[in-house]
C-alpha cells in the first residue's frame, strides 16, 4: 500500500433509512480530479446478500445529510459544488424512485447546514447562514461575494472586523461572520417550493433540529447566554414555527452542554445527550437524558452509572472524519431509546429504558463491547429496525443492520461492499489487543503488525491519539495501514486520559499533561519490548493535536526515540490558551489552568513542551495545517525556530488552507504528500 491509496479510498459517510425499512439512502464519497465528490445511492435492505446500489444522484457534487420523507417518497439532502466553491450549499429534494433533483429557493439565507422533515412531510426545517453580519465593517456585499455567497474569489476583504466576543472564529469554518438560523420551507407535492421563511433571530446560532409530533414546534440547540463565548453551555430550545411572533423558549437545560434533541412519539418527552453535573470537566461522560417536552421539570439521566460517552469517540479515519455522525438518541417506542455508546474503543448501539408514566429511568443493561465495530451513523425504521454505517474489525465502513443471531445475541448483517472494496487489494494489518502493565493499571493497547510476520522485534512507531479524549479501537487509521505495509509495527496505547474507559481512567490526566499520560506511553513501549515485539533501538513517535503535544513532550523528556513526527501539536500552553479558537473553555474543562495570574502561568508552562526544548535531540518532523485554528501554526513555529537555533535535526512543513484534521479531511494531494513525508522520515531514521 502506498499513499496514493487516498485517491482510491471510498467512504460511505452518511445515510438514512426509509420509514418502511426496505431501503436506505447512502452518501458515497470518493476522489475525482483532486476533489471530493459524493452522490447518493439507494440500497435494498431486503436482498439476501449485498446487491449493487441504485444511483439516486450523479455529477461533480457533494451530496450529504440525506433524509427520507415520512411517506417514503422523497429524499431531501444538502448539495455543494466542489468545482464552484463560491456557490453556497443548497437544500435539494429528489423522488426516492428517481428523477430530477430540485434545488429549493435560496433567498434570504446562505449555506445550508442541517435539515429535518415535518411529521406530515409537507415542510422542511433547516439551518442556514443568515444576516446581519456580526463583526464586519465596510462593504458587506463585497465580503459576501468573497466569502462564498455567489461571487468571485478575488473580491475584496472587509475593511475591518470589530471583534467583541471570543467566538469570532472556529476551526474548519474560519471567521464566523454570520450565525446559522432556523428556516422553514414548504415542499409537499407542489412542483415549486415556497420561499423559505426565517424563524429565529439573534446573536447566537442554531443546530440539532428536531420536529415535535404536533407538526408546528421545532426544537433546536442554541447557546443564548450572555457569556456563551466565555463559558459555553448550549441548551435545548423550542419555537412555534407557525406563529411569526413566537419567541424561542428554553425547554431543556442541563448542568453541562445539551445536544441532539429528540421528541418521544407522543411528544410528551424530550431526549438529548448531555450531563446533569454542573460545569463538568472532561472526566464526565455525556449520557442520554430525558425531560418533559414543555420544560416543566428537570431532566433525568438514563443509565447514570454507565460511565461511558454517548457518541462515536473512536479515532479512525475509516469513518471519514468529514461529516458529523448520527449517534442518536432515537426513540424506538415510548419506553425505549437507542443511542451509540463508545466502550473501550468500540462504538455500538445501546438501548436505554424509560418509564413515561413517571418520567424515570428504567434499568439499562451495561453495553459491553460485544463486537469490534465502530458505528458512526445510525438510523431507525418505523418498526424499530436499526441500520448503521460502521467499521467491523479493520474493515472500512459499510451499511449494516442489527439483527438477532442464532444464539439470540446481537449480530450484524452487511448490505454493501463499496465502502471497503479499495482495501481488498492490500493485506490488512494484524490487529491484536493486549493489556500492557502500567503504573495506573492495565493499558489497553492495540498492536498493528504486518500480516504473516512472526512475532519478532520490529522497528516500531507509537501512534498517540488526539483529544486527549480520543480512543483507539479495532479499526486502524489509514496511516497505521501504510506504516504496517512498510514493515513497521505500530503501537496504539489507550493511555490515561483516553475516553471510553471510565471517569477514573481520565481524571488523573486532567491538569497533568506530560505526567501520567507520558508514563503510560513508556509502559506500553516497555511491554512491547519485553515480549519481543519491538526493537528498542528503532522506536518512533507519531501524533496529531494532543498526540502532537505528547510527541513534543516525550522527545524533550526522553532520548529513547530515534525519530518523531509531531502534527498540529501544542508546544506552549501559555500562548495556546488565547491562540486556540476554543482555548479558555477547553483549558477550563481539562483543568489546565489560565494565564491570568503568576500561578496560572506557571501551571501552564509546567505542561509546555517548549520548556524542555533544549533537551530535544530526536530528529523531529513538524507538520502543520496553515489554517488550523484549533492548534495554530504559532506553536509549531516556536518549536521549529528553537530547534533550528539549537542546531537540531528538524523540518517544518506547512500546508496552505488546511485546518486541524487535514490528515484525514484535507485536499487529497496534500494528504498524500503528508503521508509520503511521514513514511520517508521514519525510513530515514529507523531503517
């Protein structure tokens, strides 16, 4: 396998299921002419074996967020045009049986983000960029054109931006000049849709749309607090979309952030994902909560002792990394909710019990990782049948349904082959899960090895996940597959701080970056050497984001590694607190500290790899997305300048226009160049 496999990779990245459960709509992404395109396919779920899907849309387009209408006749989706990046993403509909794609009117709003069908299937609620501009000074019309609202890319930049809040920027978005607000448009069976009508206004954004069964109320996620930019805490609101004078009202507020609202079938209850604990830190896992839809009494947590996060928290780019997943919650009936839970790196559907007679939780069975699968998208048919897009073992994502096996245990049934076809020409890494002895307890570590290779010492790369609330699971990253194909063994340790192993595994790492986490990396390496899998003279390090931080830290506090690649990693925690788009809120949740007094500065500097830069002698390749707002280039520059001044072996590679996760979501040729450099660096110094 070579880095050029990126051009052949196909990702089934989004899906929905028809109400009758007979077909599913899948968005299939691939590379064309150095751009990503995605079209929709119809998959027959009744076929005895995977059948060739029927194309529903075609062209050089990016079609996503497919949603089937309640009557099963129409598919709504969001379309963008890769060859025309200045054209804003639009809301489209197409008959499920096939036919002409209709682009709905786009007056009064910019790019469309989310959508949801009304219960009767006659209207669509959606979120889209809307006026007024927040910070722009000067010719706003010209800025609209230059920002991708239908004009030329060489149009002028704004005269200025008058910044008054901390939320003026966001990674992968850039300047947040406009908020996304709620709109409603009538579609029905008419040949022409009505003009979209705007529902919400204000200096806050809308996301997570859900219709109430009454067909006139829409719930959404918003953070309308006065200090939302400093201490964000999104809550669930509802608004009557038929009353032009109606104001949104808060219906579900938790101790921490709330997201993913979902109404019960009778509309009495509202489920969401969040935490009841006030102002939670990163060791508190978000769960499923339920409260009255009217917001009359506080919410209750379902399975409060689960201690595992709802959502897909596993780090693997086989899931695509370019779109938001659909983890639920989804109501199967009045008493049962299903949501994806990540447990020890596996992300699987879990059923939560609820008693609608008293609003209390019913017993929920502990999920347990019953399958080496990672579910990224979940949709449920009217009869409760669960369909997912997910990996299985090391196989890339395919469309699967959840059935009962011969022994009554859950079992997967696969309906597609296109998502993993590109893997078949390459031998898959041999993935082994071991428990490495560690100072805080066993460290679950995945070891990726060349297939059919005896267990002998090999040059080994330790790959450190991001977050630190990431987690490794059974599906490897593409970079792992490429390293193994080159003859390396790759260690993937779930060190303390990793999500999906419980609060007690996360808490010791909070506010102690470079402490227990670094100890666990060394312990995992020691174990691999002790059992004869790794050559102690040929060890390498690789990591992105927090993983890049830990790479920088380890090479400054240890001389055991012969080569390292740090990508978009933190170097100076003091400056990163303000340079990062989410710095103050992130550092508070992670108990890092704040540079607002001498003690805070000292605390952040103690966790800064730059403090140990003079001790770095490991050859270091520093990779950086130039448009990264999460871990900006300033950190990589400080590291490079210091090491170059010290005369150490260092290279710094900047990728223009690329954001934080360009390694998985960047332009294809840049991803190929990045991976080629990573392989070349380890070949040069590890042999």
